[in-house]
C-alpha cells in the first residue's frame, strides 16, 4: 500500500513548517490591519496605545521567526549553511519555502533582542524629531537622532554580516541577494546616460502643463480614479481604496489588499498617478499564485520588484500616449472647463513634462533616478565613514547641483525631505530606481511575446496585460528571487539598458522632434 510508505524526515518536517508558516502569516496580517487603521481611520488619541500594540505584535512575529522550534524544523528539512533550500528530494515549492524561512530565521537570530528594541525606539523617536525638524527646516535639531540612527544601522549591519561591503547587509534587508557592487555598476551607467539626456531636454522647447493645475473637484477625481482602477482589473471584492496623508499599499489577507490616495483639488497628478502606482503594488499582492497564497512566500520577492509593478502602471501605462488616447475623452467630459482647448496629445505631453525638481516624489521619469543615485552615494559615504552627518546638508547640495543642476536653499527641500532615514531605513532608496529598471525590462519581454503595449492601452484592453504579468511575475511571489525572476521572464539579468531605451525613445519623441 503506497500510503503506508513512511515519509522521510524532510517531508514530515514540511507539514509542520507549513502550519508554522501559516500562523506567522496570520500574525503579520493582523499587524498589518493595525497599521492600516492607524494611517486611515484611527482617532488621534489612540496613537500611544497603538504603538504599544504594534510593538507587541512585531515582537511576537520576531520571536516566532527566531524560535528554536523553527530552527529545528528547518534542520529536519535539511536546511543548513550549505543547503539553505533544504533536502534536494523536496519539491521545488517546498524548497523555496525552506529557503525563504531559513533566510529569515538566520537573519533574525543574528540580531540580539535588545538591539531590536533599541532600533524600534530610535526609529520612533527619529520620526518625531524629523517631522518637527522638517517643519522648521532645522537640520541641527534632527542631527543627534540621525547620528544615532547611522550608528545603529552600522551595528545592525555588523550583526547581520557581509562579505564584500558593509552596505550589502543593509541593502539585503530590502533587496535580498543584491550586492552593493551591482547597484554601483548599474547606477554609474544610469548617471552617464541620464545627465546628458536631461540636459538635451532642457535645451529643447518646453511642453505646457498649466492645465494640470486647474480646478479638479475631489469627488470627480475619485470617480475617474475608481473607474480606471476597475477597468485595469482591480477586483472590488478583494481590495479597497481609502484616503491617507501618504499613499501606501498594504496586504491584510489572501483576498484583502488596501490602497490609499491623497487628493489635491488643484493638481491632477497627485491623486491619479498615485492611485495607479498603489494599484500596481496591490495587483502584485493580489496576483500571488494559488499554490503560495496565505504563506509567507505570498510576498514581494524584493522591494525593487514590488516597485516595478507600481511604476509599470503609473508610468509605462499611465503616462503613455495610448492610455490617454483611450481615456482623455472621458477625462475631459468630467472636467470640461478645466480641460477646454486641451487635446489628448497635449495632455500626454503635459503629464510627461521633464523639469529638474528638488523633491524626489515630484520628479519626472528622466530625473527621478538621479535623486536616488544621490541618496545612494550619500548613504555609502556615511557607511564608509567618509562623510560625517554634520556635513550631510552641504554634501547633499553639492550632489544635487552636480546631478540635477539645482540645489535646495532650505534643508526642508533637501536633506530633510524624505522619511526613510528617520526610520533607520538605510539601503532602501536604491530599490526605487531598480523598480524603474525592472519595469522597463519586463515590458520589453512583454512586447517581444505579445506585441506593442501601446496598442493594448489605446484599445483599453488591460486584461491581456495584467494576465501576462500575473502569469510571469505576480504568481511566483517570493518563491523566485528577484534575479531568478528577471532571468526567467526576460532571459537576462537586470541592466539599465531597457530603461534607457524606453526613456530615449519616449522623451526624444516628446521633446526633440518638432
Ligand atoms: Zn511604490
């Protein structure tokens, strides 16, 4: 009788690992619900206890990942330093789960519990200090916190360990298995191409975008945004769109992904492009395959790949000519006075205006990566101890002038503009630029297999586009590493080539052909 055949140690361990993993996922979704509520509907007086609640949930999850029990189960499954995916007899998907958990377990074991607490407290105090300092444009007020956060990040990196560069350990938290040397190489290539392209565009006749700053009543923006969301394939019974001060996406369950938007009555881009952006993140989370749903493999494989999905819908779809050929008549019907005399072509050009700005989140597609390269350089210099925190504002101005040709007068528009460092998020920024590169490289693969993206968008046919992404990218979640994924989807490792081809073609057409 086949059923009587004793299953081997590794297979027996897998049943227990899957149950253990499922509870970890449930715990994380519970934590996510508290976070989502905090950013959307929570009354302000609840903030203090909510921080306590979140702290407890996060500690429970950390303990569960670091527990001896999980370590024992993973060892039974054959996992070890030389076999992170476990026994070779296991099916591929089980090996992916073992690799994923073994990595998390090993990393969590390296951070002393006492350091976890210090990091959380420093991040929480850092955000409070940063908010106050940014309002007053007072870098000196934030400097002691930032010095502490840099020191803690280095302490953390040393606990996690690295073989080539200290920054590897920080980058690896957000972009697993990616090395500083790879990012440096790709960013050098990008800088070489982007700086002259931006300069070439600056010399050309400029496009008009004044109509984007007209009257756009919020309820009509919401109506348009919701319509587009539905039509690109957002399932209304598995997700929600709410409002928050800073737009974000968060997964609360297998069939529950929430996105948020912020509306600006006098600037069309704020809400619409961030709805598309967050929808891209959300569609990735909603597209994890049946075989990994509800497990910890149902997660973005890296922040760069996650960002590729948001950038794809925001830029390669939402800022394309085909998309506005399709949607502009509907948009003009909703805002007839504001868009009087504007046609789809001038609207398309308007939403693609290139203009170096001081603020990263307002940057156009050509200059966006330069903002990231600047932050990467400064982080590297701090990690290598060649830049002191006290010299950071001046270093920021110098880099900004070199890369963007402009420099902030006030630190609020410079070194204090982003929240990441106040939370100890060193190593995070590169993932934004990598997202642009992944998006362009995936799109070239789509077009090789399915034909021009533009044609689908012009006809309002989103289903084949989303279907392809689900099948090739979303389904796998974290079962494939970012590198395995990009190789399997595009047949090559990540480079800046596809992104630069995309930018050159699009922006030379807009700016350099009269
Ligand atoms: Zn994003």
